[in-house]
C-alpha cells in the first residue's frame, strides 16, 4: 500500500496542494490562441469531445457535474471538454543574486509551484522560465498540461538555483524570444534593477500576455533597521557605497521603495494587468488562500 503521508514536493505541504487543486487562476481577460491547438477549458462546455474530470469548484456550471460519480463517491466532479483554443500560463522567476537574500527565491519558487499547479489542473499549457546569469539561456520547463505533469514541474522548480546578474528587464526579453502564445505571465521578482521597467511590461502586453507582477522583498528590505557608519555592496555588480548619515538614508530609501512600488503598480494597471508587493516572510497559506483571493487573482 502506498504511503499516504508521503510528501509530494518539498515546495508545498500536501494539504496546501490539495486546496490548490480545487482553485483556479482568475485573469481579467481570457487571452486565448484559436489557431494554436486546443484549449482545455476549466469551465466545461458543449463540445462533443470529452477530456477529463476535475473537482467541482464553487461557481462551476452544475449542468456539467457527473451525478453518477456523485451518487457513488458523494463528492462532486465536473466533466471537462476539449476546445480549439488555449490560454498559456507563463511563469518567470528572477533568479539573480538579489533574489537569494533572506528567503525571496524560496518564496518565489513556492508561488510558482502554486500557480503552475492551478494551471495544470485547469488543463492550461504551463511553462516556466528561470533567468540567472547574463549570457546564459534561461532554464526552461517547456509547456505541459494536466495533473500528470505535476511531478515534472515540481522537480524543475526544486532543482532551480539562484545567483547571477540577469536583470529582470533583460530576463523578460529573453523569455519572449522563446515563448509563443497568448495568456497570462506571472513575473516573480524583487524588481531591484537600474534598468527601465516600462519596456518589458510593454513587451509582455504586446505579446498578448496579461501580467501578474509579484514583487518579493525581504523584511529587511521593506523596513531596514540600521545604525552607525555603513558600507553597502551591490550583490550583483559589487559596487560599494559608504554611508555615514543612516537616518537620512533610510528616509530616502523608503521614499524610493514606495515610489518603485507605485511605478510597478502603474505599469501593470496601464496594461490591464495586476501587481502586488509582498514580504518573503508572509505565510504561504495566507498569500494563496487570503491575499491573492481577496485581490481577485484566484477563485
């Protein structure tokens, strides 16, 4: 007999995975590709070609519940049908050195696993890109669909490592040189870059991808507590800066941090996307089952 207590992945506990399997990503616009294969709808439909069963989710059409299964198992399942369109779920993880600080990359991998699982269970093609070192190609988990792809996706995310100088704006361009298809793009980054951020958001929008931007900062980055004379060293460029007036520096820093957050939010909203800034120590279950749902990202 299989060990029912076996942990399916090191990224998320089994009880969280179980809840995620019954949840769905909620884009503002359903950007699909009518000429690129088949979109397997999470809503069911009237197509004659049956595809699969999935757990009932609140809001599903009761006409597609299989009542024969319900009578036997006392649990509702919904029939899924095959459509001649698809909605891509593209996940981009910033793997640069700044993301390796204070649990940011670990939290990014967890969020990536959660969105990937929801995409797989709604039978959307899910692809994952991780950009680490400039000059190298992104690490890629090619598009895959369905619950059978869970182990492959989790293994890819578990094996990812951070550390490099790939700025997020260049990472977006590198991903779009390889990706084709409309849908949604979940971008997980601290967005700490000297580069111009308007262009990558424009490119994502022009590629037919609705942006879900998630800024992940550490508690220290959100609210630094510093005293005395300090020397700051950029973790990616190794450029140093000596500081003597820490109090004034923190005030300037907080103004810039909030300004960056507003800029990112505006970039996303102007392109009909979404944006959230979170802390790497925010509990993962609160993020997934409270914050993202309250903000309308998930249902």
